[in-house]
C-alpha cells in the first residue's frame, strides 16, 4: 500500500478516534454532573412571576441533583440581557436561563440580536401563571368593557409592562388590536415594578401573573377586572375571564421555562429535565405554587419545543400587526 493512499485513511482514523474520545469524555462529564453549584439566570428583577417560579423550582430541583441552584437576577432590555449572558456561557451544565415569552418574542421585535436563537436550547417547561388585568383599587373601572371605554377617552390609558415582548405587552397590544382599546405602553424591568407603578398610580393598568398581584388584591391595593387564562382562577372564583366577558382572543398566561447554552451535553439536559419534573410533582412544591394560582407543567424536552413552536406561530402576527419595537 502506498504512503500517499494511507494518509487519508490515517486522517480519517484519527478523526474517528477523536470523535470517540470526545463522546466518551462528554458522557463521563454528564455522569459526574453536577459537582458544584448551578445557577439559574432570571432575566427579570426579583418578585416577578418568573422569579417566584424559578426560586421554587430551583429549590426542589437542587434536592434532586444534590447541588445548590443559585438564582441570579439579570434584568434589562426586555429580558435580552440575561438571555445573552446564558447564550454566551460555557455549555457545561452550570448555567441555565429561566425566562418567559421574551426568549422567543425578542427576535420578532429587536432590530439586532446579540446571539442566535438556537444558541439557547429548551430544557423543560416549569409552570404557567394565569395573567390578571388590574387597576388601582379605587378606580371606577369594573370590567374589561369599562377599561376599553376609559382608554378611548382623552389620551388613552398608560399600561405597564415587564418590557417589550413580555406577556403584559402582548395583553396590551391584543386589547388595542382586537378590542380597539387605546393603551399607551410603559415598559418596566419586571412585573413587580409594573404592578407597583399601578399601586402608586403612576400608570393606569397592567396585566401580571397571579403570584405577583394576588397579595395586592387581597390587601385591597389593586382591583382585578379580568383574567386572561382559559379558566377562572381558583383563588379568585368570582373574577370572569376575558373570554367570558366577550373577548375570546385574549387568552395568554405567564409561562416559565428552563433553557441551556447550545452545546450542553444531551445527558445533562435530560438530567435537569428529570430533576425539574420530579420537583414539580413533589407535594411540597405543588403546595407552594398551586395556592398562588400557578400551574406546574413539566414534560419532556420535545413537549417544550412543540409548545414554543405553537407560541411563535400565534404571537408573531400580533407583534407584526402591532409594530412592536424594541425599548
């Protein structure tokens, strides 16, 4: 056999050996994982629906994995700041993202993205928090029809959101597009900040996840006028849904998920998926989330991918029609 012919074969053999070694090394890494604390980056400030869910799930999943999961709040740019940090983190299984809808809607809205959409890999769906439209407790507005009528008077109403592309932003734009309302968007860094602005009467209305607004509703600081989920909230049984009030297109919730940097070994992603699913099934976690009207979800990685594809197809036309622009 000639030396010339053997060179390509040796190169091919070396490549196969390298791939095999990489695969074995990756498998060994996944089997040993985790050997140190993990961080969940929440791209919103403390106190919002995503922050509440992420902290509860992190506590439960850490028990399953035998390692602490640390929450890091990195708000800004409609959740883009925190998402970018994770997208550019080492894919070693020690950094995850716990975002909301912005992780899929930012690309619909931003003129430039600092990372590619596939730089973040879906791991698992954590929970859905029904959204509640609220106004100050002493507001004369009693229902959605009254809200829309009030918005059409004068200069309209100021609607607080958790940033461009957030669930509250989509609620406001759905009201504008589907119901002819006149809502002026006022972006904040988190749902809790937007909610506080309504309590302080700096803005007129917002739509936020049930765990964020429930304490203020119970404390008579906010008045709920509709939920935007597909059924009534158990903690607010007398509050009609938007659909019950004649607005069938206004159905949306605050979902929370877990993503990882592209390149994270599948075995690690599967382990994190299993840990979160086990945590969501635990009586302790369910007892913590369900009374706040948060629905634990879970499911496979493929389930989460399908959900995201459906949400993209549903929300993209709204973002386009509303001409949503970055903050």
